[in-house]
């Protein structure tokens, strides 16, 4: 049943690419969370975490997109959710603030200025909410040698930087003191941006959300490594028919995602798959297949060897829904990001590797077991810091001299 939320938003998602398949599914997820929490809360990994953030259902969404469609028309266009699923939340969806995306032909500085103004308008509308930038833009041609951007000046003046539209959003958010979740495969954690995040006290979570096939690849590879079974080869095929699948038909756009999906396996196992053949035996293919829409299908063929070098194999077939898997992850990551900021963390956060194909930061956890352990450890560190802050604030209040009248 559609009803206006009587909850003051405690979390504000500022979504770059809000009318994409994941963005619109996230918007519907947040609307359902307000009106019918039982549909969504069981699918969140942070529903019971971070009570200091307040009501986990009190969330608002705003964002940017190039599309001029109404948000409900965009939901219909992507076909992720049947009309009967999102229609009950139509009036809640209509309350979303959506801005025009900056024109990519303008200078990076001009784009940042536009986004700063939009962010300020959102803050004025939701003054009590903790904002977080969620990057859901499509995979793009990455920067050449991103490590060379060690200061902001060349980044703002280099015309080539305009090829990566994410940068304007990320810089505008960090400069405004807002944490960033980079769910895309695009490299935004440039040295100058990380330095700015540390200076502003802003955490950066990313890169490349690990939703379906790669998630199970980490689980399986970790279990094979723990069992002492040698991975001789791994063949992965993905077919999907959404806008992401079409975008990834461009080799320049797909290279980052394919690289993230491929290198991850060698990192977990500790050796290059195919080493005995003198070439990689880890193959990853993504094909655009329109009939599947957002219902992605993935196949894995895994060749392993046991003692005496005896060969065995596994087969895995995943029939998933790309945006249905991704939307709750982005909401979870937004809650992690604002909790980290509240606890005083800044810069890249490697311990969030559970959620990403290519986690950013030093020494990210690689195996599935280590990723879960890292999450538990990080949550404990957050709670400890918050508790220490609360105790310090209470002591400061108690120490203030009383004024006698």
C-alpha cells in the first residue's frame, strides 16, 4: 500500500546514474523499504548493524541522469521490476529529486561546480540525513596511467580526464565532505582524490560491485584453495541483455571489468591459473544477448586436479537478476560508508573487499573467509570508535563548569 513516509530520512543516497537499471531498482527498493520494510530488510547485510545511524528504513534517494524520462518510465523501460511490484510505491518514487547530469563536454571544473550546487540543494531538503555518493555510471574508457594524477591541478586541466564522467561526481562529493561508494569498474581512486578524501575525512568504498558470478567464484576458489585442490583452468561466460551488457560490447568499456574479474582468481589462489601451460587458462566472456534483459545467466567450467594430478571438474550455472542482486548491495555499502565516516575513517577502505571485484586500499582480504573476518573486524572497530566518541562527549559535558545564578 502506497503511503507517504512519516520518517525523517537518516540516510540520503546521491546516485550518479539514478535512472539506469540498478539506479531505478535501488529507488524502488528504498520506496519499498519505507512502505513495506519486510520485503527488503531480510535482503540487507547491514539491517542490524550500526544502530547509531538510526532507523534503517528512513532513507531518501536523489541523483543525476542524462535521461529525461520520469523515474517510473525508466523503471518500465528497463523491465527489471514488473509493474505490479513498483506501482504501489509510485507516489514515493515521484518525490525523488533528480537533476540533469552535467554536460560531459564542459570542463571538469564546471561539472563539479554544477554538482556542488545540486548537492547543496539536496542537503537543504534533507538537513538531518547523512549523505553518501553512490556511483552507478556505466563502465567507461579508463584514464591512461591513473597513478600520474598526484595533484588536483593536472586532473582538472587535463582534457583527457573528461572521458571518465565519474570523476566530477566523486570530486564534488568528497570536497563537500560526503563519502563515496564506487560500484563501477572505473578507476576513481586516483592519488590526488584519495589525498583529498583523507584531508576531508571522507571514506571511499570500491571498486566494481561483486554481485553474481564473481561472488560465487570467490566462494568456490576459496574453498578449493582450502581443500588443497589445484585449479587447472576456469572458463566463465556471461550473457545479459540490459544496457550494461550492451555497453560492455565496447572493448574499451569492458576491459576494466574483464580485468577485475580475471585477476581476482589468481590473487585468491596465489598462482596464475594456467601456469603449467605458459598462458592463462582463466577465460572470461561477456556477451550482449537482448532476450535475457536484466536476467543475466552465467556458466562456469572449473577444471581441478587432486593428488597424483588426477583431473576432476565442476559446473556452475547461475540464473540471476543483475539489478536485483546489486540494489541491496549499494544500500548496504552506503550504510557502511556513512558509519565509517561517523567513526572517523577516511581514504580507501580495503576491508570492504567482500562487496567488490577490485577492492581499493592496501592489502585487501582475498579469500571468502578472510573477507567475512575483515567485515566483522571493521564493524567492531567502528562500534569501538563510536563508543569512545560518545564517552568522550559525555565526559566533556560533565566537565563543563556550571554557572550559578
